[in-house]
C-alpha cells in the first residue's frame, strides 16, 4: 500500500499519526509524511503589520524549520521493518499541497485529522479535510480516534459502495475487525398517512414502493455480509428507513464503531462527495473512510 499522512501539529493531527502507527501495514508498504505551511495567512489577522521581504523570509524560515522538525519526529515514530517511511515539507495551502502530493506519490490513501490549526478549528469538520474528501485523487481517512476495532460499512448499492466493500475485503490494515453493514432506505413510511389520506390507490402504490425499497436494502445488506464472510471477516447487518446520514451516525454511536466506511458518492451520482457523506463526516463520533472508485486528476480544492 501507498499512504500519505498529512500533519500540522494539531491535536487531531497527532491522533491521526497514532492511528497510522497502530494499523497493520503490509510489508513493502510506503508511507509519506507531509506537512504544508503557508506564511501569508499567519499575518491575515494582524492589522498594521508591514510584510517586508525580510519579515516574510524570516517567518518562512521559522515555519519551515518547525515543519521539518515535526515531520522528522513523526517519521521516526512511524518507522518499522517492512514500512518505507519518508517525510516532506511543502509551502502552500494545506488542501492543495496534500492533493498534489497524493497525486504525485500515487497514494492509495490519504490520512488526515478531522480538524487542523486553521481559523475554523472549532468547526465540526475542518475545511482541509472537507476539501480532501471532495477532491483527493484517492481514498481519504479522516481520523477521530487512534485505533480501529469495529467497522460500520454503509452500503447503498452504488459503484463507490461496491469499491468500499472491496477495500474492506482486501486491505490488510482493516483485517481482523468485525463489520456491521448498514443499508438505509430513503423511502420512509408514514408520509402517505399525512399527505394522501383520501387517495387510497396512490397510498397503496406508495406503501408498495416503501416495501420494495426496504426489501432491496435488506437483500443488499445480506449480500454484503455474505461477501465479507466469504472473505473470512466477521459480519452482520442492519437495515433502516429514513435519512441515511442520520441512521448511519446513529448506528455508529449505538454499535460503538471506530470507523465508518462509505463510498465517495451515492446513487445520486453527484460529481463530488454527496451531502449524505458530508453529513456523516461532520457528525460521526469516530473516524471515517471515504473510498473512491478510481484515482482521478486532482480538481481545484476548496481553500484550506
């Protein structure tokens, strides 16, 4: 495997480092540790500061020195037999630098903390991690914990979800963990009683559609469980009705999941990560792995 760990010295970044350290990387894997720094935003909130070339150079030297020290320390912490670990420091906005580095490194996975040291550190999901899950050329693991023992797999039958199931069955770093498959029908019961009380034929048709959707998701979840079990993975399933993001997060909480795994897009076919995936990323109590079907050229990222 080829993985890129992006660090910035924040608490969540340190948690991501510990998660990477605790994963069972297969022998021959390559790990790159990247820290990106950007000088000008440091002065953005300082009115009256004169950005002379000397000031910028001194600040850049200090930032780069701190980043290099942090990367060296992290590389030393991650080094082990069979894992090729190297570090790099880039100047630039975090999201763009990480996306570019992941593409050049041909990474299978980017690992990042859920929040960084930026202005919006208090938000539920940092702008850098949000940009990465939308635009990275590979799968992205947003870390909120330092270990993985239980996995929740959100399967909606889409191509990205199929790829996520393949990742669960084949990536050594996820082996040995029990998996609960959740599939959520977004055709909820009950609405026909509110909006169609006098149209029996329409209400009956809606009830039939609800039943078909629930059975489809039940069959889908059972098929996923069977595939996982055939791969030697302990698995079970649950099926819900309603808002997918709400039920995925609720299932993660109730089951004590350490990682939610989902595809980069659902059956809506959005060009970037859909609103459901973003809601899961924002509200899940645990780490989230967003799996892409195939690598693609990096798109213009949201400012990090």
